[in-house]
């Protein structure tokens, strides 16, 4: 895959789970969140808007919160919109896979303290 990106950072806002209907009328889930990635020894932060679909969206909504550390792999997608009469472009990462990064001792969250039981209980998730 030529359009492939991997980022490692922290969620800048809580995941926002939404329900949608696809072209066939089937209901599914998507989740949107942002990830901040530090650059230049923490002097600057780049922000990425991230979207996941399906079962992965539900898992992220359940196990991650603002401040959780995550590694995301996926593809970049450009969205165009108009603001003040001018066309603009924004970039979004469409997630394919993700990894938990917080340690069990992390003050950030329950998201990872139960990772082992999550893996055993959710075997039907294909990642």
C-alpha cells in the first residue's frame, strides 16, 4: 500500500462514537478522535484527526479516553470544504489498525489495565 501512515501519540479529545447507514442501508459504527504527536523533543505537536469504522470503532470507544496513548496505522484522506468562499483542504487518517500503549501503572486509564482480559474476551475482533 502506497498511502500508509503510522502515528504514535495521545488522544487529544475523547472518542466520539456515531452510528451510520451505508449505501446498502446497513447500520454500522464509526469513531472520531484526534491524536497529538510530539515533534522536536516535545517543542511542537502535530494533530491528526482519526476515524475508525466497524468493530474497531466500538473497541476504541470502550477502551480509550482523552490522554490515552495509542499507535494508529492507516491511510491519509483529503477532505475538501468551502469556508468564507474559499476552497480548503483538510487531512484525516482513516484507521486500519491500532495498538494499546499505556502501561498498567499509567494514571490515564482503565483502557489498558484490562488489556489481557479484553484480548481473551473479544476473540472475534480481527486484529
